[in-house]
């Protein structure tokens, strides 16, 4: 897919080499009809190109979708709350715990249904595993993702294998197969051994052959959906990762959150109270179902959102989504005041910086301070003028990054900024926070969206990093 789409974006959008040498996708595609062992995702159009052309009298077209999923579908992570009613929910776990140096354990000799015990782990080099690393179990099982028995005829970690890993205390145990333990184990005994040792579990990686022999970090940042025990993720390998500090740029998803369209919702599918009752207090677990949109909360808009021939979410090369931050200080702008080309040029001069092709154009207004407190968050805000948007596109950034939502003037239903930016092939990262941290020093923004096939946008866990 990356080769097919490589010619569809401007040269000059190269990787930010200061903090990483390569970004390798380790996530399975997310789509309706994807292989699942339980409830699969349901995805439907909120607005499609054909109807939007009619709605806007053929002046423009746009598309957007909503989807229902569980927090344990496809490539996903189990957090501390999954098996411990006193564990931290996903939004409370520091982002640093999801970005760890990785040790790849080659267990391909176990084949389809092999047992991974302590002896096999030692043969694969697990004795060298350092505390806090990510132990990555590589079996090659992702090659059978579309086989009917993918979920049942698979490798499995044994009890003594789990106990061996628990003593090594990695931060995460990740695998390219589902379930980690024995199929049909509704007590999750193997995972519980790991979680009791403070280890999170991470399933259904793919493409691990691409990282063999490399020095890399595993990134598996969950969505910040309040109160959840797990999350779908966009997993990736950061090859020769050199960042010394990271900053979370993501705001929470929660009931009643501010949006410009559909409002996400979620509900307990299995709670600790319910499962604890039926297991007579011996154990419990929690999982959620959720209805999410492609364009609410901290999210990335792909060009495909407003341009049918533009890149969709699953087609965006991950190397394009690590960008040098060039911060335009617009904190002096008042709500409902436009940001014009002259404002961008003045901010460049003041900061003594220059926006170059492939950079991230960071529009900083401090509007994020209103996200949790103002019901008019979506309407009472600064905005970029049509001329300002065209100025940005001429500089050919890879992403426009902002703590605003919408970017267009609130009363302008023609969305000239979205049209200019997205039809210009530039992505948009909206509804961020902590932009103030990026105003000093050399920072890079990383925005890895959920791998939604034909996605017009995606929720994500965005962050910034510096060496």
C-alpha cells in the first residue's frame, strides 16, 4: 500500500531524522469484516461524497464516518484496569509506559500451535530482557491472519513462560498472535500472571520481520477514552529512536465532550462488578464497547476527508507523520478573530524560524484550556482565514497541527480552510493540548492514527518528542 501511494504526495515530506531513522507499521488493518473472534467493528458513513455534492450544490464534496468497536479489536493493548478493579484506566497511565525499547524474541520455530515456555523464551534470548523493556514475541502467526482458524490454531504462552517473563519485569509483553494464553481460557490465567507483575499485554502485531536485527522502540499509545481498560492502537516500531523527552498532546474522550458533529459514546460490555459476581469474587475483568467518530477529540484528518483522490488514513506513510514542529504563536489572537497570512509571517519573524516543506505547521492559540470547561468550545474560538490557509498550503507542510477545532470560521459552512488544506494534500491534526511546551527548543510531533481502511480521519494518541 505504501508503494502504491508513495507518488501521491509532494517530495520534501521526508522523515524527521533528528529523533528516529525509520517508522515501521506493526498494526493489522481495521475495517468492517476484519478477522475477529468476537464482535467485529461496524462502520457507516455519516456523510458521503455523493450526497455532500448534492448538499453543497456541487461546490465541494466531503466524507466522514462513525464506527462501533470494542476496546479489544485487532491490534490492541490491555491496561492495568483490565484485570484489576483498582488498576489505572487508560487515560491515567503515563504515555511513557507505551513507548519502550523493544527486544524481539524469535519464536518462529514454535509454528502455528506451539507452546512458548520458559525454555523456549531463553533460547530466543529472553534472559537478556531488561526491566521495563517491551518483550516482543515473534512467531510469524500474523501470516495466517485471514485463515478461518487464526484465533484458535495459534501459539500460546505457557504458565511457566509467563512466570519467567513476570520475573524479568518488562513493561509490556507483546505478541503477533491473539490471546497470549490458551484459546478459550475465559479466566485469562496467563495474562493475569503478567498483569499481577505490573506488565501490560499487547496483541495482534504484524510485520515483525521488518524489525529483525534493528534497534527499535515499540510505540503502542492507546486512545484517551476515560475509564477504559484497553484500547485499539496504531502500533509501530521507531527505529533508532533518540528522543529524550516526550509530551502528550492528546485530550480525553468522555461523555458530553465538545465536538462539531457526532459525539462519541461508550459503555461497559463487561464490568468488574458483573464478572466478579459470576466468578464468585475469585477474579474479574472489564471491557468496553464504544461508538467513535473519525473527527472528534484529538484526531487526524486525511486528505481523503475532502478529496476523493486524496490519501486515506491507512495509506498515509508513517514516516510522513513524524514532523519537525514549527510553532506559530497566535496566543494574542482573540476568539472569533481571523489568522491571516500576515500573522503567520510575523510569527515566523518573531520566532526566527522558517516553515519548510515536510514540517509540521503548529498553530498555537491556547484554546485547549477551554476544552473541559466551555460548552461553546467549538464556536467561540480563533480561526484561520481562507487566505491564511492558502498561505500555509503554499509552504507545503506535511501536517497543520493546532489546538483549535474546525480551523474554519465557525459560521462559514463552506469550510474553505478544510478545502484548501486537505485538497492541497496536507493532513490536519486538531484538538491538541500542551502546545505551549513546543514553543521552545526543537520538537517533533508524532501522529500515528488508528489504521482505519479508507478512513477520512482517525482518533489517535498524538505526542511530541525532542532529542
